[in-house]
C-alpha cells in the first residue's frame, strides 16, 4: 500500500509539473517582458530605441567588421555589439539583420587590400592591434572597429571605437560600449526617416567657405540636408531649418540680418555660433610676428541679451598643441622642431554632458573666453568646454611672436583656471529688438514680431576654427583634410565629433541624444590584490566547487537511506 501511494504521488507530481510548464509557456507566449537585474539597466533599451525599431518598414542590414582573432578588449566590444544587436532583433525580428565579418580572413592579399580600401572609402577608420598566437608570439593586425548600415540603397559607416589617447585602453573600450546604442540607433533613425531635417551654413559675412567646412558637411549630410546661403535681410528666410551654423564670420552683421536671426530664434530656431572676436593671421605669424586685433561683428549686444559675452581676449594654456618652428640660425639651413604653442589649447572634454561625453581632446586655435551675463531664470547655462587649471588671457590688441616658444611658462603667470570656451544656453530668450525699432527687412508678408522665444537652444563657441578643416591644393583640385587631423603630428582630435554632437543635441526633439549620457559603471579588478592574493583564490576556486559537489552527494545519500530505511 505504501509503495502504491508513493507511485501515485510521483505520477501526480509529474503531471503537475507538465501542466505548470505548459501554462508558463502559454503565458510567456502571450505576455512579453524582459528582466534586467543590473543596477544601471545595462541591457535595457530606451523607449525611443524600441519605438524606432518597431516602426521599421524595410530591412536594416548591419555588417560589423570586428571578428576573428582579437585582443581581449576588442573581444569584449565584439560581444557587447552582438548582445545589443540581439536586443534590437527582439523588437524588429523581421526588419533587422546582421552579420560579423573578419576583413582579414581572405588569404588573398589583393582581395584584402581592396576590401580595406572599400571600407576606408565608406568612412570606417582602421586601427592596428597586437594579437597573441597560441605559441605565445605576437603579430600586428588591422581591425575596423565599426559597422556599415544598409537601408534600401544607402550604405553608411558607423565607427564604434572611442579612441582618446589621454585615457587608458580599458576606459576607451568601456566608453565605446556605453555609446553603442546611440551610435547604432541614431543612424538607423536617420536612414529610416520619411523626412530629412535641414541645417544651414550662413554666408555673407566672410564665413568659412564650402571647402573649409567640407569634411564636417560630408558627415552632417549623413543626418541632414545641408544648405548654404546668404540671409540678405530676408525675413523668414531661415524658417524650415532645424539649426543654423555661423562658422567664423569676419565681417559685421547688418541690423537686418541680426533681426532675421533673432526672430528665427524667437520661433524656436537653434544656432551654433562659432566666433572669433579676435583676429590673428597665421600667414603673418610664420614670418615671425603678427598682431591680435579685436574684430567686433555687431552681434555683441545680441549675444549679451541672450546671456553671454565673448571677451576680446586670447586664451593661452600650458596644456597645448605644438607647431613647427625653425630653430636654425638666420641664413643657415632650416632646422624645424616642434614647440609648444600656448595659443592652441588642447581641451579635455568633461563626461557630464551628452555633447562632450567620451570625446577625444579638442584642439582650439586662438580661442577667446566667454562670460555668462544676466540673471534670466528662464535661461539654463552649461559650460561645455573650458581650459585646463593652468591658463591665462591676453587682451587684444597684442603682439604675437614665435619667440614666445623659447620662453618657459611660469605657473604663476598661468594662474587662471577653467576659462569657458563653449557655453550651451537653453530656455526662453528675450529678443534683442525689444523696445527697439525694427530694421528695414525684405518681407512678402506682415512681420509678426516676437519678444520672447519659444523654448530653444543655442551653443556659443569662442573659436571659429574648431570647425575648419585644412585644404590642400593638388593637380586634381582642392583636397580636404579630415577635420581634427593635424598634418604635422598625424594626431586626430575630437573636433569633428564635438561639432556633430553639438548639432545633434541642438536639433534633437526625441531625447535620443540622452543615450550618449548613459553611464555603465566600470568594475575593474584590483591589480594589486590580484598579485597578492592570486594563489589563494586559485585554490578556493578549484577546491570549493569539488567540496560542494561531494557534500551534496553525501547529503543526498544520507537522506535517501533515512527515508527508505
């Protein structure tokens, strides 16, 4: 009887377990939910990302060129990309496909070379890594830590590695992993959008020409329709543009153009001001000496009303770039050497804002400091870029000579810290034309003056050259050097990424740019403790699992003997 009851009990348990499994699977097929137990919700996609993926109408195909034998850090990046794309497929199972490709897999060197040229031409940036073989030897390998996203007939490159030379490799890889969702979904959103937002470069005041901003224009064209044009005092001519870029004007603005810009801002328009209040001629400088002269643009009162003032100063910083200087004697053969040039600060962007997070150092050329003015509570002011703790200012007019490279800077002279060079303004601005007569402007309809703006944004930068790329004359025409690349030192700075982030932040209406602000906590091992306690933990990790299995087996044996005695 006892054995019969035991058999019946086992059958009931088996049937109950099967019923529970069927019910759980039925409920799981009807109710969708994913659990993320990490404190920073590392594996949870943002609501904006989920909406974009669900709304895809066509197939997005992603080719990731990070595969094969990779160092540990790049293997982590590979795993993070794969996990993210798997998460993407949960919300777009039919319309998102991907593959991982090893660009050096083909044994034919000519095929590999053609593929490298193709990837570089699309826009992927290669990097050299050291790979350790099984026999312990090391070799150099070219990897392309990026992807090509294809949608309909468009192919766009996305570089995924944040490579700041001033940071350890682990930190760079960690920041690269943090920004993966933003890099992928931002481009997918742009490619799949039915309409393309428009941005414009202003002309007519001596701004940088199309070649001098050609590299950034090419990158902006991945996200926007990019136009160039003259205001010409035409009221409403900027309407329809999501943002306007004013890149290093050298001529004064007319009152009519000021009014057009002002009313564009009042209607919610965004402006990226890249200004040089002090003019310096580099051509004259390489002759040995030049002058720094204040160059008013007739927009000083306008910016003052909005909440900032560009000072007629030049900033010098001990944390600076170098320039080639001839150290040879007069009449002798030239001896070019790199010397610190304190008028070219190298700015370390902070990690406390989506525009500047995870950026490489930014190169400034003859920048000017900015003050915040006014106490308008409707305006939020955020410093995006600032000098190092060891900087100073030089008031214009001033003489600038290459002889300064021969002087050692004293810390006592460089006693100004964190001078603002770029400021973000957000809120409701007051028109500079309030209580003033409206200038003569061209308009085909009645002017509807607005004294207070809608909620909007602008960024004011005390350096116009931050967006300028070098242009080289060649027999085939002008060649544009990538923005941020220095030809003398072959260093790449973060200027391009800063400008892209700034424009994307100004135009963002969905909150997608906030993904750049996500922070995953680094949980690095304590290398000192590893050295001191490695033997202890090896013994624990080896012995404890074995002891647990033996203890469990012994416990089960004792339980069975007692129960069936």
